[in-house]
């Protein structure tokens, strides 16, 4: 499959964590620089002027708590993703999330200020919480909206996979009874037993396993073989698939998707990871019984102690 990954996305994937941290540090740093000046000007209009360091401390204590809460908001948005189709159902969850975010922010921010600002005190907690929520609900919407928008951009650019629709089941014919319906007649004690009735029930059919996936990327479609998957990673309501160095997202959970793959080839090696045994190049033992799997494409996959015995048995 041709590599259609844009250069900026390829660089982002190689340094994803550094880019994400850098983005939020830049955004929050700009907020501190801008809002601290605004606060300093407003404080200068009061009867008792305050130095710029005081206004800067107010903003830093607020932004530090917001920055600490961003990973929690990322997790919350993954649990309740913002999409047009699910928007009515998830609005209530995000309303509750904004209340929790504001409460944690206000308590953490005031706690830091009590520690670092001499003489700082809170006269009316109810007023503080209401005032902060009116601001925090906008911050919550901006942060969660940014997370959802970035995920949508990645889906449209890097590609999204889905299972092919299974073939329709063949229609079952009606028994040749002349087209009418008649009441069932119980056989008498000497009535012959039908060979079909005496035959044991057929064993249940083995679950069908998908052999290929349909991948959409940059308005083009590709078929990807399931055997070509290198590893799988749980990402909230999505499942990340690595296929020959390319990343795709599939709407599924790791447990449900592994149930559809060949257990002799795909095994779980971590709470959030599974691998194709044929793609493992090296197993590097770590402390406490954990391990690191080096795949043939050069990527690294964590292997926890809990799953390492199963990995050895499978291999």
C-alpha cells in the first residue's frame, strides 16, 4: 500500500508525546502571559496597587492546576467522544465533566495560593465556586473541543479502518408441505422415529474471523489483510492498528476485536496492547518481570508481567 501519510503527520507520530505536551505548554504559557498583564492592569486600578509578580502568581497557580487536569479531560473525552451522531447523548456527561473540572480547578488553585501567597484567604467559597465555574465552563469547552477537533483531523488524515460487512445469510426454504400450515401431531408409541429427529444436533459453527479490513485515508480506500497487523493498542473507544508502519483507527475495543482474530497468532501482552507473534523480532526483559517487545518494523510494545507467561506459551 502506498505511503500517503503527510510529512507533518509522520513527524507527529514519531514524537507524539513531545508534540502534545509542547502544544499544551505553549497554549497555557500564552494564557499566563496574556492574562497576567490583564490582571495587573485591573489590580492597578484598585485602591491598593499590586506588583506584576502578584498577578503572575495568580495566573500561574490557575494554569498549573489546569495543566494537571488536561490528561483527565483527554481520558474523559475518549470515554464520551464528541461526535454529531452521539452529541445529544454525551452532552449530559460533559456538563457533569465541566462541573467536576471547575471544582477541582478551584480547590487546587486556591490551595496553591494559600501556600505561596502570604495573607491570602477565601472569604466566601460559594461565591468563588460560582465565579470560577462561569469561567471554567468556557475553558472546559475550549480544551475538550480542541481534543475532539484534533482527533477528527487525525482520523481524516491518517485513516480509519472498519470491518467489511459480512455476507448475507442464505434464505431458508419452506418445507414442502403444500404451502399450508398444520398442527403438529405427536407420534404414537409405535410410530417410526425420523432419522433426522434422531440425529444429534450439529456443533455450533466456529466464529467467523475477518480476513480483511476496509481502510479509508485521504478519500481513498484500501483493503488490508488481518494477518498484516503488527500490533494493536486500545485508545479509548478506538483501537489503534499498526500495519506495515502505518497507523489506523478502528471503532472497537481490544477485547472484542481480539475475539475475532486467530488466537494462535494474536495474543494480548498488556492491558492495552496485543501483538502479532509473527511480527516480534526480539523480547527484552525488564525489571519486575516486565518486558519490552521489539517488533520487526522497529516499534516497541510493552509487555507486562501478567501477560508474559501467556506470550511464552504461545510462542
